[in-house]
C-alpha cells in the first residue's frame, strides 16, 4: 500500500532545491532523498521515465499502444505521463486507454468513471471490455456461485485474457501497464517464498510476452510508488 502523501517527508525549512539551486525545496524525493522543488520534481520524474523508455527501446515510432487503465493511481499517472512524453519527444505513438470491467459493483464501476474522465482529459480513445460480454459472467455473479475463496485467482486469469482480447480488438502492438518498482519487488518476494524459480527469472523483465500475441511493458519499472502518489495532484499537500 502506498503511504499517504501527507506522510511523505517534507523538505527541511528554507533549503534550496538541489537541482535548480534557485527555488526553495518543497519535498524530499522518496527515491533519492534529495531536497527538491515542485517544478524540478515534475521534470525529473518525467525525464527518468523518458530515459527508461529510450534505454529499453520500449516503443517504436508509429506503434499503436494500449495503456491498461484501471482508474487507479498508477495507470492514471501512466496515461498522463505517456501522453505528455509522446507529444514532447515526438515518439509518434497512437495511444489508447484499455479498461477491463470485471463487473464488481461499487469497485470497478467507480474507477471506470475516472478512466472516462481521463479519456476526455488526455484526449485518448477508450475501449472498455467487460467480463459479462467476453465470458457471459460478471465477477459478482461468479462470486455468488464459487464464494469468496480463490475468486482473486479467477479474476486475475480472466483479466489477463480480457486485456489480451481488448488489445486485439484495438489492433495495438503493445500493452503498457502501470506496474511500478514496488509491485515488482512484491512479486520477487512472492516468487521467492513460493520457490517459483521460473517466474522469479521472468518477473523483473521490463517487456514480456514478446513471443505471444501482445507484448506487455512496464514503463514504471524503476518508479517508486511513493513518487507516483505525489505526482501530480497530491503535491499541494506536501508543500511546506
Ligand atoms: N481492470 C483493469 N483494466 C485495465 N488495466 C488494468 C486493470 N486492472 C489492472 N490493470 C493494469 O495492471 C496494472 C497493475 O494492476 P494492479 O491491479 O496490480 O493495480 P495497481 O498496482 O493498484 O495499479 P493501478 O493504481 O493502476 O490500479 C495497472 O496499473 C493497469 O495498468
């Protein structure tokens, strides 16, 4: 779980930003512990993701890319940053939002409203695929039959396939997800505890499924969850 933005350490009073040396530092960066101002934080956050994209050759000009959009913080920030970097650096990508509606009342219906706002805000076409349409069952209906035990396993498998089917409908070349450095660290630990050596060797790759129909990539592989939380909307709470 991400720490609340208010708990992320504020910068010490009156110090200047370690990047620009001009403005007053507004927070201590969770990733580097540097004292940094608001403007420089945004700039380095975005620049680091741009460098990850370039160094790992995540995308090629002209590609159609679906962003797995759950309406949560990670994929919302991913949509915002990718559309900005695509414009700023002329990646030449056609970006789309792809959402899976699992049919969980009071959960996904709420977050899909966020995705619909993102569609307008970032001007990215949105495709929603639902378990009901794809499989004939909503997650609520499945839980009524199988109960709460193991339903996460079903849901995870269905979502994975639903994302592939949605990506195929959009005819995209790749799917980008909002998995961040903390998610990857969690998966590493889980695979160690399970003794799953095969998954352990695969789970840190920035791009997976290159031999399958739709490769997936994680532009936030090196991005700390705490920094995603403070970018951009919650920043105001941190300002000293
Ligand atoms: N229902 C969904 N529709 C589309 N993409 C999804 C969906 N659920 C998850 N994803 C993709 O998988 C990534 C990791 O999902 P996870 O469920 O682990 O959530 P998370 O780490 O809380 O991310 P987020 O904050 O984006 O929800 C998300 O960032 C998103 O790109």
